[in-house]
C-alpha cells in the first residue's frame, strides 16, 4: 500500500491506498474549530496541531486497516504549496518514516493532489485517468483551469487576485458567518432568490481579453453592498439569503464564462472529460450546474466524492501513485511552487 500524508493547511490527514487506487482508509483531523475564533487559519496553531495529530493518525490508519508497517511500500507527502510550518511537519514526519521503513518517498504538489481527486473512489479501484482532460481546481488558495495530457499539466488560466474559495470566506467573515465561509454561504443561498437588480455583482473582464479569473471586484462589491444594506447574521434573514444566493451565482457565472471561452478555443481532438476539484467543488449548486454543462456538450464531467473535495491525504497518495519516488533527502517543503 501507499501511505499518504497531508498537512499543508488546517487539516491533518493520513490515508492508505492500494496500488490500484482503492482507498482503504482516509482519516482527517480537522482544525476548523481551533481556528474559528480568529476567522481564518492561524499558521502557528496549524503547525502545532499537525505535530500533535500526525503520528496518532498514522497509527490509527494502520489499526483500522489491520495493516502493519511492512505493508507500507511507498510514502507520498504534500511538499507544497501551503503554509511552510504546516508543510514541514508532514515532510519531516514522512522523511523519518521513509528512512525508518526503508521505503521510497514521493513529494506531491498539493494542486496535483486535487487535480486527480475526481478519479478516486472509496473502496474501489480508481477510475482510469483519461489521456487528456480539462481540470478546474477551485479551492481556498486556487482558481485555475488546467489541460492535463498524459500526466503533463499545462495551466490555461489562473486568478489574478483572490481565489474563489477565498472570496466565499472573506465575504462570509464580513457578514459574520463562521469560517469556512463556502458551506455557510451555500446554506443561506439555498433558501434565497437570485436578485441581480438588487445585487449587481460585476462580471470581471480584462482589457487585454485574458481568460484569467478575477474575484476581487465581486468581493469589494459584496462587502460594499453588505455594509450599505446592513446584511449580516443579525439582520433581515431574507435579505441575507438573497444576498448569498446572488453572490454564489455571480461567483459561478465567472467560472462558466471562462470555462466556455477556454472550451470553445480548444481544437480537436478535444479533451474527453472535464474534472472539477478543490473545496469549492463540494458545493451542491455548482455540482448540478457542472453536470448540466457536460450534458449540454456531451462531455463527461467528473466530480470528486464529497470527502475528497476539501483537503485530504487520499488524493495525495493517489497523486503519489502517478509519480516516481525520489531521494527522500531531496524532498523539501515549499510554500510556493511555480
Ligand atoms: O481544497 P480546500 O480544502 O483547501 C485549499 O486547498 O484551499 O478548500 C477550502 C475552500 C474554502 O475556501 C471553503 O470555503 C471552500 O473550499 N468550500 C466551499 C464549500 N465547501 C468548502 N465553497 C463553496 N461551497 C461549499 N460547499
Ligand atoms: Zn487544497
């Protein structure tokens, strides 16, 4: 089996996967409650929590699968991008285990973990990766569309400012909703009505016709409107839910605007599938919209199972299966990866 370790942000996660991608166990110790009083992730708290939870989780993963150390034939660890102190806990721990067990270590790019996550299945071998697919990675730190061919990843666009998940989180924080904001906005949006007249959130476009994302305009407008109309958890609940529904729709409208433009610019042979990954792919409204987008074009849309949308070690182990292991001494944590 391959052991996966993820400590890049506020979730300590450990997973064991079979060689065929079957997830045997995926354990997550979430720190959300520890960070909630601060309205966001506090790096120092994150590092300490990882240190406390990592090895107990590894032991539990072995126990729950009735596996022993000798069943671990490879280790995959998130090397970046992420919070440097948090990453170091996972990387140092994985290096130690790799030496002690005499097994190879693979450094995994966190984004690549998300990228392949829609192909993971619980208790079953993974879905075969197509030769070519388009991937939207939408999380708290990233908003990008990639063209993935034979394991080679080419970035087609990126956000020039805030990530989509970050926008959910920042606006939610402003109106007094607890962290993380995405699921909270989704909850309030579900009882709201989209009202573009009352909430005219902009569709960001660039003068140079770039297909990059930009979410700072929507964020600024959302905060301005919320301040002006006194929208918040203590205010008018109907106003709050309509605001959330319209904000969510504006954030997704930009995703589809760029996806459509990128898709129509591609030449045949077209990618066989479009995959969506990252924390924001847990959003039910987006999942329905993505499936409808695929049906309208005859394209298979792959969405991660709910447990593999937000940060988890199963996706890190899975990405590790696609990549060759190197010298464990050369694995270094990096907060940014070009
Ligand atoms: O992938 P992830 O766990 O961490 C990063 O790599 O960033 O994504 C976390 C992000 C947060 O911004 C969170 O608000 C967002 O994903 N998120 C959602 C939902 N669930 C999580 N956004 C919208 N709707 C959701 N249901
Ligand atoms: Zn992530």
